C-alpha cells in the first residue's frame, strides 16, 4: 500500500496538546495507526502528553527538535528517531531557525474499536463455535 502525503489534505492543529503555534500535518489513519507527515515552524511545539493506549515513533527529516521524554530533555536532529512507548510521556519543540519536518507513526495498543479488539472478538467467536461443535 502506498501512502502519498503530497495528495493528502493539509491540516493545521492550533496549540496541539497544549503546545505553541500550529502543527501542520498530513495524515493517514486506520483503526491501528496514525501515519503522519508533520511540520513545526520555528517556535512551534507539541505539548507534553502521556501515551496511555498507544506508542509513537518520530523520525526527524529536517531541522532540530528539543524533545522531552519522561521529563528529560533531549535533542533530535535529521536522521534521528524519537520513541515514546505506551505508558510514557513526551513533547517536542522547534527551537531552531528552520522548519522542523518529521514523520510520525502512532500505533494503537488495544484501543476500543481497534483491529486488535476485532481480532480478539473473532477469535473468541471461533472458539465458542468449536466448543459447541460447529464448523468454521
């Protein structure tokens, strides 16, 4: 499956997660993942937040990010990847003079309505049929 971010609508999220300025995003979303091409202009940020039911991977394409992971500040540059596992917190800011451009994947882990829940529902139904002697 090919995702062409050039053909996706551009969204602007103001003060995303309590951050500063706009987060510009092009996004593909299904029940398991949000796959995003994102941009923060100089001075923009994504607020510090916790990932309760999902994890996030951010691959920096251009610029320098000031990232905070579980309260510790780190610097991410082009070619580096930040990772926030389920149950952890992070935020990111563009403190540089050029746009911060990055690719982000947020994967759901058992969120209501997700594919994992659907697979579990189908598996349970199949097991119940086997117990009753039904054929699949």
